[in-house]
């Protein structure tokens, strides 16, 4: 009877705090693993970009070349990608970038 309360606290901690965070991390890892050229993404900081190129470094790490406009590019690690942009959110992103 004395062990029910601590077990209940641990279970509540897992289901209320830990499980949702782990689920979001797994979802984000899947998004990062499936990035392709031409994907519209939001990077940390809220910047909306399009993946122009996926580069591999000598040590095996990948770097994304993201286009901000026709002539402006930034390079980031894939971990900077927060999420993919849904087509329903921004329909004319190509008009903005090009």
C-alpha cells in the first residue's frame, strides 16, 4: 500500500510530461529524415524557406542549402528545421521566392 503513491506519481509523470515530448521528438526526427529538395520548411526562428540542395560533408554530416530568394541562400544543419510548410498555409510561396 505504501508503494502505490510513488508508482502513481511516476506513471503520471510519464503520461503527462514525458510521453508527449518523446512523441514530438520522434515526429520531428521522421520529418528531418525525409527531407527532399524542393520541400518548403520553417526553420527555427520562423523563417520560411525552400530546400535548394542537400550537401554532404567529409565527415558524413548533411547541410541544407535553403533559398530565401533567387539570389539569397543560407546553409543550416537539418536539425534547424522545425516543420514542413503545409500547402494550405501558404499557397503562393513560389511567387514570393521567385
